[in-house]
């Protein structure tokens, strides 16, 4: 399973001068609730991935492998 990289999310926020979830919602057009859920669960959705792309996130760093999920299936 892949998860949103919180490091890349933070880098993207800093790059855009975004300090909190409310500002992230305003800058991206994605609801504050969606961002809160994304930060908590780290599950990628098309809406969040599109928003991160628009904000300039690095595509090769947006997703990371969930180590626990990967090891459990091995």
C-alpha cells in the first residue's frame, strides 16, 4: 500500500507559504476536512494527489510505501 509522504506535504506547504490546514484548503481548493483526514490517515485520493500536483509537490516523493503493510504481505 502507498501512503502520502508527510515530509513532501510539509515541503510543499513551506514552498507555498502555507502554515496550517485552513490555508492549505484555501490554496488547493480541497476542503479542510479532506486535508485533516489525509494528514491523519495518509491515504492518497485523486483529489489530494491533484491538489498536491497543482501546488508543486514532487511526483516522485508524494507517495511512500507503507512498510508495515509491505512486510505483512511478504
